[in-house]
């Protein structure tokens, strides 16, 4: 089975070809065209600008994936595309392109939830022991999801304000470090190894639910730097980044382990763009294994937005519901599609 997948929910235009043979998945192409350099100068993603660039890039990106995989359209079994959540102007480019190809090539089209796809990146040739608990952390979402199997899941917690990736991005903006903030803060945090008097709050770490809050952490960071001179902020940036990262990661790890124990799961899965964070990967793995949970996280390139994860999700969805050829007519963008 060969799947063409398309992703345009935010600022990456992506296409992938996944081949499935007897349950074994092979990534024949995974093309990501990033717009980060374009949005950098605005300090964040501008939806209309993102849509315009998706429009310019989508056909060349699909073409590159098809060429790299050396596959003819006739050999594609179905198309999978992100239908939400995301920026509506950006989503529409991927969806309308996928619908056009579905009609022209007479191939079924499967709409994929972007957050389920982040999660499904963990299903790429990795065995998972169920029930499992997933922490999905990205620029727009911070969620804890309980999974009965590959298809049945329900959300048990989420952020009540900012997503953790958004908090990283806002913290970087506050410190004038550039966009996207996550990788920059992570890199600077690694440069500080001493003891620091900066102690930022761990919001909602002791709440009984599995929700998160990150806007207070960002405000605490603001108050901390407001007390410093410009020169002091500059020289202490790695220390400030480390304090911020320590607080964010500790809350994520602590609440995920608490939820895993409460729901008596077998394994813990980490997913989403912030899952590319080395400290979060290492700390959650250590805490999970200490408590005898299997730990899974996708390889780095499958954490941040890509179309391979859309193809993997499409593959699992196709095993649940056989995709229909005229399905494209019913598919539309859902910018707020909840897991
Ligand atoms: O999943 P993703 O690529 O896009 C969304 O669906 O939002 O996640 C992007 C987010 C951004 O907020 C970015 O700053 C964050 O993931 N991120 C990181 C790292 N790499 C990306 N955050 C912390 N550490 C990283 N290494
Ligand atoms: Zn994402």
C-alpha cells in the first residue's frame, strides 16, 4: 500500500510517500519546505503570508516527494491530508490540492487530525504496549491523551492558556532571541551548568487534574528580567533560559507520570514539536523507566511538523475505515478540530 500525504497546517509545506508492506512501514520520501526564515522577521507566523507561500510551494514539494520515491500516481493507493487543527488559510491550500489530486487521479482521500498525526509518529515501526498515555506538546497544543489502542483515545488534560511551545516562543521573544524560540532557548539553556538563584514557578504542578498552564511562567519570566539591567540580561541569558526550561519540563514530566500512574498504563509516548527538546526527551524517559513504563518518542525529524506523520496516521485510519473514492467531496478545513 502506497500513501501520499500532505501537510500545510502552519508554516511548513510538506509532502511524504509512505509504503506499507505486511505491516512494515517504509518512508520513501519526506519533503519539508520550511517558511521559518520568512516568518522570523515578524517574530511569529503570519497566516496570510504562510498561505501565500504554501500556494507557491505545494506543487513543487509534492512533485519532489513523488520524484524521490520514484512512484507513479497510478501506484498511489490513497491520499492523506491534514484537515485541522491549524491556520485556516494555510490548511485550505493543502486540502484543496489534495482534493484536486483525489479527483484527478481517482484516489480516496483521508482527512487527518494534525494532533493525532503527531501522536502517530510514534507508531512508525515501533511496538507500543497499550494502554498508553501520550504527552503531545507543540506550538499550539499541550495535551495528555489516554490510548486504548492505535485508534481509540481520549484527551484527559490540556493547557488552560498557552501551549508549552508557545511559551518557549514568547519567552524567546521577550529575551530578543528570535523565532522559533524552542530550539534557541534549548541551545542556550545547555550552555549554563552552574547554580542559579533564579527560581521560576511550576504552574499547576500540584493540581489534581491533568491540565497545564504556561502563561504564568512566561509572566514570571517577564518580572524576573524586568528587575535586571540590559547588560545583566545579556550576560545571564543562558541562565535565564535554563531556569525557564527547567520549570517547563518539570511540570510536563511530573503531570505525565502522575497521569500514567493513575490510569495504570503500560507505556508513555511523547509527541509534537516540543518533543524535539533533548531535556524533555531525557527527563521523561528517565522518569518513565524509573516507574516501569515503556517509553516511546519519534526520531527528531518526525517531531516537528512533517507529512510523514500524516501518512502514518492515514495508514492507521485506513485500517479502521476503508477510504472511499468520492470521500473528497465531504472534506473541509476544521481549524479547531479537537482530538
Ligand atoms: O509541532 P510543531 O512543529 O508545530 C505545531 O504544530 O505547533 O511545534 C512547533 C513548536 C514551536 O513552538 C517550537 O518553538 C517548538 O515546537 N520546538 C521546540 C524545540 N523544537 C521545536 N521547543 C523546545 N525545544 C526544542 N528543541
Ligand atoms: Zn504540529
